[in-house]
């Protein structure tokens, strides 16, 4: 069940801090602990950077969801960039086509409770992460 | 354009990050710090991140870069005041900040810097290195 829904357009770097603040607001609203908030926002920060760097931005769906008595924050990152040719490879630690440390995707996955990535070369990438209030 | 102030105090450069870092701001800081080390001949750099609530892989990389660059220029870097939630998140993300000295707070950080660059001989363990001028 979706309790609240909001979208944000990310077109340049200046959108990142307001986006992180918005995620923090949602996490605070459902009473997420500080450590879990930090994990969620850090994961979100990695993903939004990827979106800007590889796809020149995109759209983010921010939701508060409830499922079996659990409440959580779900973020969906949608871009229409070049897509990822080999998702498995992109999910490996230390792999990067840019000059980064290659921790973004695999690191983000480790930080949140649920992680899903769909990508089609030439069409774009959609990453969905969910972090529950009492996750872990 | 936003800038993070760098304070010079004796042989040290002090930086307190009080705002949410976005990528360009972090890059500017890296640049400014290295230039300051070169210009002032500073021997130690202390970066206080106690007000920083998010350190993701990019910011982590910048901290690492600052440490390695200053080392090449004969200055040591200590990062102090990391929030517990940030530390937990960083390790889970896969970033261990190798090569970056850390300390709990500014005071301990300054002590560490002083020992690293050998400015003070700790009066408590004065006998560690015997001066070679007297006593036959």
C-alpha cells in the first residue's frame, strides 16, 4: 500500500542536496532510526549521482509504503540514458566505466533492504530501493 | 560560488565542514586544500566532519585524495569527528578510508597530527629516543 507519493526531477547537481533532504524528511516521518536513515540517504546519493553522470539526470519517485505492518521508504530512479550493457558486471565491487571506485551500485545494494535494477541498452535504467523502518 | 573556508593555524590547516557537501563543493575543497598546502607549506591538515551527516563513495574518495595528495606534498591529514552512523554506513558501503588518519575529535586529531609530523616530543615518553649529544 502506498501511503504517500511524490516525484522529483533531477537535471543538475544542485538538485542533489534538496533530494537528499526530501529523503531524510520521509525517513524521519516514519520514525526510521538514524543509522537506517543514513544508510538510505547514502544509497540514494550513490544512485542519484549515477543517474546524473551516466544519463544526464532523470526522475525519482519517492514513496512511503506499507506492507504486512511494515512501513518503509521506496525510491525509484528512472532515467532514459544509455542503459547498462552488463548489469551483473555493473553490480560487482570495483567495476566502473567511469573513474570512480566502482562502489556505487553494489554499495547501494548492501545499504538497503531491497534493491532492484532493470536496464535496457539504449532505453534507460530503473533502480528501485526500499528500506524498511525497522530494517535489519 | 560556495566555498568551504580553510583556516591556517601555525603549521596546520583546519577545515570544518558545516554544510551538506555536493560533488562540486567537495572537488573545490580538494583543490583549495592542495593549493593551500603548497602555498603555506603546511605540515598537517585537519578536517572536521562532525557536522556531516552523509559521506558516500564520492566524498570518501575525495577525503582519500586529499590525504594522498597532501602526503606527497609532505603534509599529513587527519579526519575527525565522524558520526557513528556515517562510520557504519561507510564500512557497509565498502569504503574503509585506507590511508586516511582518523581521530575521534579535534583535540585528539591535533595530538595525532603533532606526533605524526614530530613537532612535539611527548614529555611522558621522553626516553623513547635518546638524544645523542650527552651521556657517555
